């Protein structure tokens, strides 16, 4: 069970989050939500002010994370979330802030 990406329905979600999402605890909050959902991946600040969230796990749990990213409960202010779905690639352990 330990390897999340071993699930047959595992997917990779990449989400680019724009708004006031740097310096407000957004990556930490995202990491907490992802770990609660059993996802692996990362949340990284980009030079253009966005945060890139990369998550792998079941499609349902990735969708829940995406819904949370778009929810008013996230820290800061989210103006837009651009999502990209692809098959899980594996090789990720834990969920890290970069």
C-alpha cells in the first residue's frame, strides 16, 4: 500500500495557482491538505508570483485537492487555478514545499 502511485487509478495533477499566494502560508497549507488526502508531490513558488502544485494519487483525492485550492478557505487570495492532468509518473515521496 505504501506507494501511492502504485494505485491503478493514480494520476498526476499539476496546478498553477495565481493571486496573492506567496508569503501567506499557502504552500504549507497546501502540503497539509495534500498529506491529509494521502497525496505525494510538492508546492513550489515560481518567479512570476504563482505557486505550482504537483500532486500524485487517486483521481478523487487529486480532485479534492484542486477543489480546496479553489476554495475560499485557502490562505491569501487565489485569483486563478490552471490545471493539467496526466498519468502518474511515480518517483515522488512525501509532499514538500520547494
